[in-house]
């Protein structure tokens, strides 16, 4: 009989919090590390295709967006300020660099951070 409790693998052992985080960041199931965590860009399937871990109770809500904004803001704002301080380029140059950078970083990081947040939630047994 498979063990479906949060924080356990299909083999009954408990993956470490760091292993779960790594699996989630790679957008893989936090329990088995093989099933896909997303069926689309950010769409979460009902369960893991490999170990049948139910993903429905793992609700990340707005946390991935907060963490993504936090990280992207700590890259973009210092970059913009340093460029202004060192080169003082025209505003259109700043905007043409930092607006696309913000968009690309945000959309690029969001699925990875959502996967890591979901894995951390599952690993800490904070589901439901
Ligand atoms: Zn799985």
C-alpha cells in the first residue's frame, strides 16, 4: 500500500525539505520528483501522473507572485539605479531595458517559484 501522507515518498521515506524544494523548483512532483507539477504554464493538474499525489490541497495562492516580485524587484531596481548613477542614459533607454527585463524575469521565474512554494507547502504539511 502506498503512503500518501504529506511529506512522504511513494516508498514511505520522507524527502528532505531541500529535496522537495529542488523538485518543486524543477517543476516536478515534490514526492516522487518525476511527475510534472504543471500541465500548462501555471496550471496544476489534479494529481501527479506518476505517484498520484493530489495537488489540489497544495494551494500556493499569491505567495509565488509575492516572492517573484520580491526577487525581480531586487534585481531590476538596483540595476536601474546603478545604470542611472553610472551612465545617466535618457529615460527611453532605461525604459526600453528595464521594462522588458522586468517582464521577462517575472514571467520566467514565476513557474519555478510557484513549484518551489508548492513543494515547500507539501513538505511542511501545510496542505488543505
Ligand atoms: Zn509524484
